[in-house]
């Protein structure tokens, strides 16, 4: 769901950059020294998962894992995802440097929303953790797709139809991300619950 350079308008790019700076600042402030290695590993997972593309009709889709990144890092998802996006832009020309702020907000903001809204339910354990884990993964990708759609629509209203196609094409990814996040959340609760505290 990277937005390439040359697509978005100046105001959208500036707004995305400003929000990314604020989110990254908050994330760096809350990311203590003990969690830096964890942030690096999750950044690497995000980086690798985004590189494996699966054909879906006329488009392709890939895992994002921003729900898991958000559950474990909270606001630290902003700097972790930013680093992964910088590397993807530099090495593989996914996205770009001018769209880096917008792409960071598209991926990291839903991760933080999942952290704030659903992590307390996951920590309860039992069936709530499974349902909330699924919702966290599903909603993280859905919100990312909606943010891409909003960025496109605020650039040009002509992108309205394309935006809905993008959301529909990512529906299988939403379901898969929900399943993966639910599995990971319940696994972490049993094996290493301090990851979710």
C-alpha cells in the first residue's frame, strides 16, 4: 500500500510529513532503551513482510504486520515503521522519499490505534484475546487502506473509484492479518506476556 512519488498533492504531502514527525517524536520519547532491539526486530519483520507480494486479481497484495508492530511497540511503531519505509524506498524504490511522511502515517497510525483500543482486551486473555487480536490485525490493514484512499481523494476527486478498488483488493490481506495477529497475540500471552504490557 505504498503511495509512489508524483501522485499526491503538496498539501497532502506536507500534512503527512507533519503528522509523521509528531508521531515519530512521540514514539522516540516513549521508546525506552530496553525496547530498541525489539523495535529493530519488528522493523525488520515489517520490511520483509512488505516485500513478499502475492497476486490478487489485477493487483498484488502483501502482509503488512502493522497490527503486531502496534501491539508490541505502541507509539514506538512510528519510528520502527519509518526506518523500514526508508530502507524500502532507498533499496527497492517502494514509495519514495517525498511520500515517506504520508506512507509512515498510513502504516503507523492504525498500529497505534490498535494498540490503544484493543491491547487492553487482548491482555484479558481467553476468547477476548483471540477476537481482539483478529480485530487488531484486520482493522490495522483496513484503516491503512482507508488512509491511502483519503490521501488519494484529497489529492484529486477522480481517485475515488481507484480508492474503493484498493480497499476491496486488500480485503483478503485484512483477513489474513487478522488471523496472524490473533495467533501471535495469544502465543505471546502464553509464552512472553510482558511483550504486551
